């Protein structure tokens, strides 16, 4: 295992930071200098350097996928860029100023009257991280909460009463970050909704047999659900082991190659600022996430 950790620590500065934070459990204060380097080195610097004179990445908030402002902010949050980053905070405030609807949702699609709940969940995720002091986030959280379906999950299709896993995982990650940021408004109601949505996913055994695409190891996730993403969320949320997770955990173990690495099997089609990792090769992102999951549910030794 030490060889794999050493390999992770030879990766991009954001991988070094995430490995030390989540696998080695190093103190955040001790990691401050390393984390600050994400903005000036490697992938973090490349993302930030792609910003245009308009302030946007790509053409606008949601155009094109995946180089738009929306998905770039999500990427930057997920690689651990320090939350005080000025460029990210500025564009989130602009998103609320320019695109927030009276009902609390955020509409990045100019032709639509209502917002997309999956997108609302993703915005809640990175806005809570970069701008926890932005009061309008509470309105977004309340609107999103009110979109829950009777089965416990969420869906982008507001005319449907059936939830979908793509939207549900986006909303769950958004709620998780919202509460991590210390937001108190509707905290109990959001916790109840999280529990209901988790139960919905577990009752479907994390949808492991629903769609073969869910079993492909992909990163970044974008808005798409998959088994790795669901397990990572459950691990970070500290959801106790449930027997209904077992097929997914067994699947993850079976994806490990003979050298102890997990490979990048799929990159979601769309525009990219640059390739962080090569499809078909061992992936530091996925290996790190797999070890995080195994540590949560199997108490894997990292010594």
C-alpha cells in the first residue's frame, strides 16, 4: 500500500493535497502551504489561466460543456482549490446576480422558464464552498429542498414523480457542502431529505444493475451518476455500512488491477480545457477515491 501512496504523492499538487487530507488524515493547518500551491501550479493553475476577459470560462455559465464557467467552478472545487479564490467567488456572485429566479432556483439556460434541479444541486455544492457568506445560497437550498419527490430522491424533470440518480447525487453533494459550510437554515429538513434520498439509493442497491454505464470508472463525474461517485459520497458523508452497499463494494474491489491501481475507463464526451489523465491508464483520482471508500468501509491499512 505504501507504494501506491507514494505514487499518488508523485502526482499533481492537487492529488498530493487530497491524498494527504483524505487518506493520510493530515491536519488542514499543516496542509495550508501545499493547498495554496494548487492555484499557481499544475492543473489548478491551468484551469484558472483559461478564464477569459469576460470573466467566464468557455462562453457563458453553461456553454459549452465542459469548459463553461459552471463546470469549471465544479472542477476547481473538486480538486481542492482554496475556497478564498477571488475569481471563483466573483463568478458565483455574478451567477446569483444574473441568473437567480424569484423562486430561488438558478437558470443557466436562457430558453427555459425554470431551473434544472441537477444544476441547482451542483451550484449549491460549489457556491457553499467558495461563498459560504453569500446569503442567497439559503434561498437556493430551500428551493432545491422543495423539489424532493415522494420516493425520496430528486429529478430534473419537474413533471415526473420518479426520481433519477443523476439529479439525486448532484443534490446530495450540494446539501452535504451546504451543511459543511455551517449553514443553519433548514438544516434539520435538509438532513431528513438526505436520509430519504440515501435510503432511495440503497433500496435500489445504488443502481448497480440499472445501467452498464454506471459501472464505468469515470472522472470528472460532471452531472452523471455512477457507482464510484455514489460510494465516494457515502464515504465522505460517513454513512454506516449497509448490506445493500455490498454489491457495489465488491464491484469496486473487482475493478482493481493486479498492481493495485484503478484505471480511468471513461471520459464523458464534451469540450475540455485539457486532459488531466489518460483513458485506459492508472488514474490517481480514481485510485485515491477507491482507497478512500475502502478505508471507510473496510478499514484498509495505509501503512
